[in-house]
């Protein structure tokens, strides 16, 4: 990364020979960070990190700020998880007030649209549709598992479905923006 390059150089010059696992640090640097040289890609990484931390704070870590305050409930029964597809959503559709339906369905979709927009930029050449979709789905499943274990929300298969729909919508918007940028570049090259 642009801003972490000097830090890595300092750590490498100071600790490369004294830390036993510095080769692992170097491998992580080469695989994950080194290729990000532009301010734009650096901004994308920080924007995604801010977005994903915000999602985790709103969905999973609502009641605590510190990791040592987390209270996991390993003894919970899986009966507390809704595994029936769209069961709760249908209940909300036929409820007198539609607020819960819109909050649950549209809220879950809109919460993961930025995921579909930002992850392809992070993956660059590896940004195929399936990688983005599976990473979004696994992130949503992880959030649901944490909500179940921390008692911070209702774990529901519908949330995973709506979150995945949000990833699809975000990825579609990403592709649309790419097409518009390519067309704009072509038209500007033709005029010149």
C-alpha cells in the first residue's frame, strides 16, 4: 500500500533477521498489499474497510466496542435459527404494518450493495462474478453465525438471501460503471 510502504521497509530493515516468522509477514505483504501503489486503490481499500466495519458494528457488535466484552453463547439451540426460506418474510408481507418487511428486505439488500461495488475493485484482475458473489455470501453467513452466537440479532436464511441479492445488485452497478467509463474513453479518443 502506498502509505504502508515506508512502515514495511522500516520493519524489514530492523526485524527481518531477528523475528523468526518475518518470512510469513513478507509473504502476506507480497500477496495482499504490495501491488496497491496508487492512491485510488489505497482509497478503495480504506473505504471497504470502513464500510465493512460499519456493517459489523450495525449488525453484529451492537452492544460492545471491545473484544473482551464479547459474550459468546455456545450452548444455544439451533432451533433459534430460521432455516426455512422466506418464512419470516412472508409473515412480514401479510402483517398489518409493512415497515418491518421493507426494513428487513430492502435494508439487507442495500446493506450489501457497497460490498458488490467495492470488492471487485479490491480484487482487480481476479474480480470475476463468482468470487464476488461467494465472498459476499460467506460474509453474510459469517454475520448470521456471529449474531446467533452473540445474541445480537435474529439469524435467518432470508437475510443471507437478501444480502446476496445486494451483492448482485452492487456487482451489476460496478459492471455498468465500467462499461460507461470504457465508452467515455472511446468517445474522448475519437474526438481527439
